[in-house]
């Protein structure tokens, strides 16, 4: 399970970081190469996710969606300096519970 968590975190950082670089390029006037680097990071996100050992694409991406939400809140807090409020944390906890349910072993 630790390997799965590490892969979720790496995929999340690649996706959020890539999207953020493209955001900065298009919305805040950063140089074109920021957008190129963002595109490369987004492509890496797609590759990293394939290393998950879960047999179902849909289940992996559904669980990753919850992880992505939590990482996005943390990214906003750490990088954009937007402090999450109580509702952000409650939503993140609900998402984490959903991830746990999706990844529960089945017989």
C-alpha cells in the first residue's frame, strides 16, 4: 500500500504542478517554456499513474481523484498561500474516506 500512496503522490504533484505551470504561463504572463514544462509534467502524470498495481483503470483514477483534491488543497495552501477553511478540510476528509472505500480489498 505504501507504493500505491507514493505513486498517487507523484502523480498528483506532476498533475497539479503541470497545471499550475500552464496556469502561470497563460494567466500570469510567464514565459512560454513554463507552459512547455507544464505540458511535460502533465504527460509524466499520465505515465506515473500506469504504474499502479490495481487491475482496474477506473478504480485507480477514481481513487486518485480523491487524492488529487487533497493535494490541490495542500498546494493552494503551500504554494498559493490560500489558507484552507473548515469546509475545505471537511471535504478533504470525505474524499480521503472515499479513497479508502474504493481501495478496499474485494473478494
